[in-house]
């Protein structure tokens, strides 16, 4: 049997405002959760830029999340993130597959390569979502 290994490369703490309820369009109840800021720590450091959002669809068997947002890294470069995944209602665990878009000539171009997975935890207080991002080895 082959075991998979992963390295935690960053933790993203996201600030969000209250969800905007779009309603049930037939495929589940859509909530759009505006992203208002946050921080990036770990191997990579920076901040979360306000303006992104998480489009969460709540279904009878769980929820689907799709977030799109922008990071500004400590050297000023930007990295775009698309993070998509599911909530398992039986375990209340959220697992996602983030994708990164960085300048191929910049300091963060390595984020364009590889396979990434993440676990999300929601919390009360200033930061609403805590994302642990792992690069598969």
C-alpha cells in the first residue's frame, strides 16, 4: 500500500462579513460570504485582500463551497486563490482543493505547480475561517 505525504505550507485566517442569502435555486440554498481580510502565516506570509467571497451551496447531503480571493505576499506580489470543496455533514469536516495563480517570473511561482489540499475550521470572533493548506509530496 502506498501512503500519501503532505507538508503544511501555510495557514490562512480569513475575516468574513455576514452571509448574503441568495436562496434556493433548485440545487441547494446559496449563501455568498464576503471576504473582508485576513492573514497568511507559515512558509508563506502575507495578508488576505478584501473583495473575495465564498459561494456556499447548502444541500441535503452536505454543502459545496467555492471561494475565490487574493493574497498579497510579504514582498508585495499577489497570488490568486480558488478553493473548492465539500462539507461532510456527518463529520462536520470541510476539505478543499486550493489552486494558486502566481506570476511565473515572481517569487511565488512554485505555487503554480503541485497538488494542494486544505482543511477548514470555522470559528467565532474576528477570524471566521481558519484554512490549513498542505502540499502533497
